[in-house]
């Protein structure tokens, strides 16, 4: 009696509604399940499709098994990327900072000093650089190609029984000395592949491994085994094979890291001084100089990211995801060109704020670096002025020592990537020391000049452009140096 016509008519409508809702729910669950299974399949670790030779240096041969990683690796072919202080564009450091021409007077870096492009250009760039005079030792190839550990392994295979049972690392250690003792030109036909997969990975397991003997041996001299570090540490050490300070030891030009006493600039300077080592003699001041290479690992090791356990790869090879696949981005580049995937993983700021914070740090280091390089450049001229006044090598010994220290500390910061960002406080400390030592050298030179009767300012030549600075270097090299004393003639009494 209580049922009305409208109430009974609503039952079919409600039934159809529930039916359609059920169909939609089942369809949605089906799609979700299919998506989960697809992503699980994408994320599943697959066995390699193609067998990779343990000495395979052509990274394109690895692409069949690891297409995503190889595709991102090839993105380094773009050499137009640029940040305020970095990127892959081959900017001319000598034009941007003309004091560099003076600081490296008499050395190859005063002729040609370009910002490095991506890893895919490593062989091309080292071959075409203006610093390559064709007389280089084979050691200069060391970090440019996976063909290098392959060649070392070939030399090493001659020294052991059953070389097929040995790893690339073991064989490279055995044959490194023979490789280094050759000339650059001996391998121009053999070394053709740019930095790639074999440099960092074991092709059987894809496990990260160190393939360069110099890092292994540096760790051994410190009582460490490079093969017993954690995976996270290895994500830095594969970079530290090359992004470090090094030198060519002895007549065999054996590649060596000067870390026996530590990785600070002070420890490395002590190492070099104990061995009376120099890279070249400065053309203007005749000072025995040290050229720092690119001590990125040493600088990074003193920074907050290293303290927090952040590896090089975390920032420069952040993870990418495609569907359910997660992999390391092999497009190595400045994190400022990929803030969302690198910096933003830990720092919850906007991209604009992140970039402004980083560049603010870099700007301060750039200012400190500019102050140091100008003071050091003037110090070289001050020493040259003392020589023109008649000063002896014995009188100049302490002043040259100060300039050597100043420039090595400046170069510790200038030669590493990141414009000081990897360890800002340490870099500013080292730059402050560089300025201090350069100014001490200048004060001592002024006092020495006064003993010869010269009390006016040194007449510093113009090195405001790359061309003027290079012409100036050549004038000193050829024996036609400009008069730095403004026509002043030293009396015989002063010389006596």
C-alpha cells in the first residue's frame, strides 16, 4: 500500500546504474592490472640480448643490450649547451680570462685552452688541441678512450699465463708501463673510440669497475683496495679515474696521482717539492711551475655533498624513468641543465631559486679567482723586473717559491669544474692562500728591487687581450722582453 508508481519505477534505473558502475570498475581494474604488469615487465632486469666482448671499446655495440643508456650517452653530441660558467660549448678560456696566457707563459696552455666538450668528443678534442705538438707521450691518451685499457691489457697479456682468465683490470695493471713508454703517434690508428661503456662497466655483469691503473695504485699506496668500496662510492670513483690531479712520473712518463700524503693542495705540493718536480719553467719569471690538471675528485671530497654520501653520478647522471624502467642518465652534463632530475631530488626549491643559489656561490669564487690570477700575473712580472735589475737566481729563489705555491693553489680551483661549487668554502680558502702568497712574493720583489736602487712601480705591460698576452709571452721567449724598469739603469755599485 505504501509503494507508489514512482518508487517501483526507480528500481530498473538503479539496477542499470549499478550494472554500468560494475562494468566501469571492472574495466578500470583491468586497465590498472595491465598497466602494472606492463611496467613490471619494463622494469624487469633482462638478460643481455647480445654477448659483449670483455674488451669491446665501441659503445654502439653495447646499445642493443642497453638502448636507453646509450641513447642518453649520445646526447653528449650536443656541444652547444651552456651555463654561466660551464656547459659543453668549447669556450676559449684564454680570451675570456687573458691572465691565463701570462700564468701559463712558455707552456701549451698559453696557446690553446678550451672548455672540454662532452665525453663523445674526447678523442677528437685531444687530437685537435693546439697543445698537441705531435711529440706527446702516449700517457696523454690515458683518459680519452676505452681503447687505452684495452691496449694496456694487450701488453699485459704477454706477461701472464692464461690471459683469457684475467680481467681487463688485472691485465691493464700488468701492461700500463709499456703503454706509457710509447709515443703519442704510436697509437693514433689504434685509439678511435671516445670515452664510453667499457671505461666504467664490466660487460658481463654491468658492475661498475675501475679500469685505470693510476687510481688503483694511488689507493694501494694509501693502504686501500679500490675494489672493496661500496657501490655508492664506486659511483664516484669511476669518475675519479680521470677527474683528478696527476703527473707523468720519471722517464717512462708513468701516470701517477700525487696522493701519498693526502689530496689537499698542501699535501700535493709537499709531494711535488720532495721530488723536485716541475711541469715547466715559466717563460717570464723562470719559475719551476706545477700545472694542476682537473682535481674535481679532490675538491669534491672536501664538500658537503661528499660528506652526505652524495656521489658524482647522483648529480651528473641522475635517474630517468620511462614507463616502469628506471636508469641512470648517461648524458653527463651540468646539473643546472637538468635541475628537476638532479638538484630537486633533495632540494625542494624552484628551478629559478636553485639556479640563483648556485650561481651566487660561483660568482663569489669567480671573484676570488680573478683576484688571485691578477696578483700572480703581476708577481711573474715583478720577478722578471728583478732579473732585469740584475738579481741572481739565489736572490730570487724564495720569491719564485712563493709564486709557485700561489699559482698551484689558484690552479687547484681554476682547473676543476664547477667554479668552486663542489666545495665553496675550501675553494675560497685556497684562493685566499693564493692571493696571500702572490702578494708576499710581490713585497719581497719590491724589497729586492730597492736594493738595486729601483723604488718606482714596475712598468707592467698590457695583456688585456689574448693576442697581446701571447705576443708578450713570445717576446720574453725570444729574448726581446719589454723594459719593466722604465729605462732605469742599475749602477755598478748596486750590482757589486
